[in-house]
């Protein structure tokens, strides 16, 4: 069977542990992941769930491998779009490596289905999420973070 995959590599000017914490802690995720967050104990075999404010549970799966703060592998399935859910589970690998004052973050998302709609969907989502993560860690402000804009409008 032919796989569909999406790979994204970015370099973030932040320590590897800080990037790891942002990827695995809901208090950070809610800021750069457009209000969404993940729930897991982040241990091998643990359940993993993603929630978005406008949809509730959107994705679920299991932690297949974990080596903090270097790597996590998630068995991942969409739960709220029937056509994506029908494609079954994908595999998401997040690899982190410190390179000087940068952290190299590589996301590999793969599913055992040719021309998978799920991979088309994540290939649009990951770049937005990861650029928001990078902005958040480097500047303190994620994309879509309107707290300062609202304060300026109120005070202006």
C-alpha cells in the first residue's frame, strides 16, 4: 500500500525544552493552536486527545513512543469529519534537536492511504500552527492572539 505523508521542518529560536513544553502543555497550546489543546499524560501507551473550542473533540489516538524533550510519536485519527475518520489512524512524529540557539522541529505525518484527504487537511493546518508556535516562542505573541489588540482598542 502507498502512503501519503506531509513533512515540515522549522527552526525556532528557543531552547529545545521550551519548544517541547509548548508542544505538550495545554496552557501553551491554547495560545498558539488557535484555542485548541491536547490532553495526554505523555507516556508510552497513554491516550491522546485534541480539543478545539468550536468542535470539542477533534482528534484522538495514543502515544506510541516518547523521549522528552527529543521525540514523540502519536497514533492520530480525526474524530469530527466522517470522511477523515474513515481513513483511519495516521502516525505523527515530532522530532526536536538543539542546533546552537535554535531548535530544529520536524513534523512527519503519515497515513497508509494513497492521496489521503487527512494528509491534505494537515498539510494546510501544520504550517499555520507551527508558524504561530514559532511566533509565540520568539516574540511572546502567537498568530490570532488578540489580547493586546483588544486592549489597544479599548484604551485607544
